[in-house]
C-alpha cells in the first residue's frame, strides 16, 4: 500500500482497520488472518521478490535521487516496490540485490550476520607487496576504527580480490588507500553465495527460490 513511513501516517490518521476495529497504533501485530483494511479495502501481503542487478557506473543505489541521477530501481522491471539491499557507491559497479523482503534485506546487511561481500579492486601503484596485503588480512586502521580482517588475494598485478563482512561507507576504497594503493576501478562480484557471473552491466534477473534459500542460509 505504501512505504513504512507513509503506512504509519495512514494508521495514525485512522484509515486502517483490523478485524472491524480502527487501529491507530503502528506497533499493532497482525498476520495474514487478521483482516486488515485501508479505507475499507482489504490488504494482503504482496509476493516477495529478490532480483540481482549488475549495476553500471554512475547509477545510484537508492530508490530515488534528488540530483536526477539514474537509480538502481529504474533498471529493474517489477510490479513490486523494490529497494536496494545495502548500497554501492555511484562509481562502483557490480552485484547489488533489490527486494521487497524487508526481513531478508535486514539480515543480509546487519553486521551481526556477517554476510560476505567480494570485490574485484584494480589499484594504482602496480603490484601490491606482500606486507601491504598482510595489513589488509590483519585489519587496517581507518579513520572510523580498524577494519575487520579481510580475505585478500592478488589475482594479477594490481588486481585484488577482497572479501569483507562489513558494509562501512566506501570501505574497500579506504582500505586500499590505507596501504598506499588507491582504487582505480571497483566491482562487487559476489554477495554471500551469489556471484555476478555473466550478467552484463545494466542487466538483472529474478532469483530462483533455491538461490533465495541459500541467501537466507548465509544470514542464518
């Protein structure tokens, strides 16, 4: 019917009934059998969807943008109101999930569950020496506190595959800055058990039930 905030306003305005009773408390628990109506019309839970998108550069990871930039939700065709699971910087490309499943989205992004994200980072300064890689693996110091140890391997000269379980702002870029090898190009290639595979930039697909189950298991 509406976003969470707009739904709270509908409830407080007395436009929502539960079992023939007007309810103005947004915290009231309901389920599929409660008989929820808005302006006299029955409301049912919508079917849940999860899509994977290969985000191109310059696209922002929000539902709408005040600066008129293209958003990830504009690239995914669905009858549902989808929103991104976490964020990628506008200049970072690669795998991002969009869903209308709030519980799953929270589990996938909450630090408590430690769901892994893997990035391919092309860095400046040529080959990264072993002592610098070791810093990443041990947890480099950032301005907002030390980063947790990362899994890192140099797959070719100046190209690092980095796996982290945190989602701090521009974290991989700041980690690479900290070892003296700024990122020139960054792509997320995996989120939990999902990998980007052969999706072209701007393309998306809906996940299968089995893939969603694996995502839930990764955040158990």
